[in-house]
């Protein structure tokens, strides 16, 4: 059945932006839960493909990429605090594969999680947590620059 709507294009656009914001807010809240694009799309009555396309237009990255950025941000904070192994941090932020977690962490941060833990302990020593979080946040929409091989 086709549903006829009396909404103007501007109203439809605002409604869609509100739906996309709900998806982004849900990712921010539930990053440690098992989330996938299909479940996120069902929550706002969209197809997974439509959600992915519209989310990318609105926020510059796919819902999955946004979710992984959130998880890596939280992992960075947990690694700075210490007390958990890299594997425990991986599972605490909702990743189910240590390999995928380490690869994505390295892409966003520019170093593996274990190296980040060692370096961040020195780099953020004496820094208030709120400042450390801001200055160590991964850059969205740009991965860390690839290390150039030393050819000399």
C-alpha cells in the first residue's frame, strides 16, 4: 500500500534529519551494544541502504564508520586510564574481533592499541581527563597518515 503524505519537501527533509539524529544519538548511547545498520534502520523505519546513504550525506561517514569511531574514542579513554588489557578494552567497547578492533584503532589513531597505551601514559601525565579526551580524540573522516616506508 502506498502512503500519500501532505508534507512539504521541507517538512520531509526536517523529519529525515530528526530520524538521522536519533540514529546518531543511539550510536552514541549504545556503542558497546551489538549494533548493525539493519537494526538502526528498523528503529527509524528506513531501509539499511537508504539510512546509509542519507547518514553519509548528513554526517560525512557511514553509520558503521561513525559507530567504530565512537568505539575507538572510548577505547582510547580506557587505555589511558589503564587497568584493562587491550583484549578487555576491545570487548568492553562492543567489538567482537580483536583483529578488527586493532586494525581500525591503528587506522584512526595511527598506532596499535598497545603502543597507544604506552605513549599516552607519558603524553597525558598530569593533564585533566577532560583535556586529555579532547586532545587525543581521533580525527573523523580522515584516517591517520600511513607510515612511509624507510627506503634508505
